[in-house]
């Protein structure tokens, strides 16, 4: 990298420890800001545009200087690139969100049992100075084994997956749960780093490697 060139700083608009861990694979410095955005959807019907919009709104909420901690953190945000993501699990074109309780988590896993669904992550990068936006969707198809009642109930009891879309974390599941994965595994975990790197490059970020 040219020593006279200085990259913009990066904000990750997410408090997810899984996303924190994944973005570290890119060997970049980043700050974390919680997006002040209501993720409630008007329906559970899936569309690409809906997920892209959710991801973008997360990033734009961080750039809102009226946020309590954001102004002091990024001093107007001109020197920042904001990275945000939204991941959903989709079965029969219906979005499975985070279960509200263990009973709903059990039902979601019963619905997924023996079927193929897809996981979508929309990644957005917004330039705090120009407000230019860059976004991309990544889809991965996941097939579940036929799960027994005991498997499902024990998983929900042991792993407490109430903070996970679709009531599961694929990194916690072995072949007794997952039949096949077609596509980017990082996407299912919550952040496809190939997509993040691609969008940061488009936004003008320069990597050392």
C-alpha cells in the first residue's frame, strides 16, 4: 500500500459476536456500533429487495449523527465506511426469524427437518462522506437430515438458539443434523467475508494483501 494513502476507518454495524469473529479474517481494524434500527418486517414473505433494504437501513442508521454515541465516535462519519449485514433463513419463501421462545424454536426445527431451505445475507457498505452505497446478496442452500423429536428438543435445550434466525447455528451442528451445504458456509454463520471484501474494494478501501 502507498504510504501516503490512508484508508477510511471501518464501522461494523452489528453486535453479533459471530460477525465480529468472521470480519477479523480480513485482517482489518474496525469499530463496532449498534445500529439504531427497528428490524420489524411488515410480513414474513421473502424478497431480495426487502433484505437489501434492511441491511442498508442498518448502515444508514449508524450514519445518523443524532444517535447518542455515534457523533463522538466518528466525528461526522466522513472518514468512515460502514459495513452492515442482514441474514435471514427462508423456507418455502417465508422468512424464519429469531424464535421468541423455546417452543417456537422447536417448531422451526421441525419445519426445517428433512427439507432444503436457503440462507440469505445482504451486505451493505456505505461511504460516510459521499453516501455512496454498495450492496450484494449471498445465498446458500442448506439441507437438513430428518431430525427426531429428541434431537430437536435436546438441541434447543442445550444450545439455546433464541438469538439465531431459524433457531439454529450451523457451526454447532454436525452431519447428524446437516445433510448438505451448497454455497458459502460463512454466509450461513452470518457474514460472507468474500462479499465484504469485494464491496470494500468497490468503495475504495485498499488491502495490504
